[in-house]
């Protein structure tokens, strides 16, 4: 039997634990009037097996939720030797599809433009920090395959980044991907890193007004502090065509008030040290299956 206990001043359980689980309106309950003795409350709760089980579950919920947050991506940039591109693509596809499964699946992207054009970006995740703590090496066989079949085909350069998804600043779910993306990298000026999310909150209004799918990440322990926005071109490159959307200035002013875009540009220049962008294309044939 489930119980809801009433007092003269307020509903005791309905105002605390039950709303958190959204169970009040779904459970059959037996109302109990709590009068002078608090022992009456404990008698009925402690003598209910179902209630004891539910209380145990409630106590575990914060820990379960914390440990299962998968919002971290780690990405690696790899640059093949120019005369070994075909061999590299064959080798990296075989490696990804054999060794990178489950939590360690790879999504492989070709970098079309920007300073890293001609390279490949490999993303792994999303995972939680707890999962990454226990990752270590996948196996000795995995490492041997990379060292023998992939690494010799690459240049002596690369890059690795950890980034944490910011759901409150994004207009799209973390795993709602697109085949073509534009990545904007923003490096904060010293002392200005906390200003950038405030700017992005207002920019989100403009993205929503224009129907743009944008995922926002914070760079974590990966060089200069900053944020990354990933515009997912759901309709393809035609989204870049003039006239596909209203100009950003118009969208921003409509969403945040007349003249607000000029204020944004000033605040942006005060907070951001450097910004650069690039176009990437997803290569499913090179990625984990």
C-alpha cells in the first residue's frame, strides 16, 4: 500500500519527494491524517515494504543520474601522407570497425576547409568523465593494429580535444547529427571565459528564430579556453546560400530587441580573442558500424 500523509498545514510527501518522480497522480494512495503524534507517520511508512523499497530507489537516483551523464566528446585530428590517402582510408575504416564499438564508436569526418583542410577528424562518444577514467587502452591488439597499419600512413602532426556539450546553449540534441557541419572555434580573452556563454544565450534566440540546428560545446583541458559551436546543416550546403535565411543581424534584432546586434558585436569583440571556422563532411564508410 502507498501512503500520502496529510497535515493541517500542507501535504507532507506530495510537496517533496513525489513531484520529483512524477508519481503522485499515478499511484493508488491511502490518505492518512497526521495529527499530534509524529510516530504515527513512521509507523505507517516503516511497515510498508513497498515504501521502503521506493525510498531506497529515491536515495540512489542522484548518484545514478550523475554517473550516467554522457555529454563528453573527445576528438582527434589526423593528417594522412598525401601519397597514401587511399591506403589510409582503408586502414582507418578497418581499425574503426574492428576495435571501436559500443561506448568507443568512432565517427570520422573529412575536413573540407579551414587551416586543417585535407585532414580527418575522429570523434569518440558521447561518454561520461567516469567512463573515460576507466578507458585506458582498448587492447594490445588494438594498439598493435594502429601502430602497424595506420600510423605509418600519417604525417607527424595532429590534435586532440575534449569538449563538453552545453544543452542549455544548444538548439539541437547532442546526438541529432547531420552529414555536413560548420565548426566555429572561439578562444576567450584572459578573464573573459564566463562572458561567452552569456553571449551564446542571446545568440541561441537568433538561431531558434532562424531554425538553425546548433550544438554548443565548451573546450575542456584542451589548449586555450573557449567554446565551440557546431552548426548542423540538416538541409545540406544550400543552407549557406544567400536568401536561405534572413541575415543574422535581422534574426538577432528580432529575437533580442532592436539594436541589440550592435551591442552583441561590441561585447563579442571584448570577450573573444580569436575565432575561426571550418566545414566538415561525415564519412560513414570510414566510421564504426
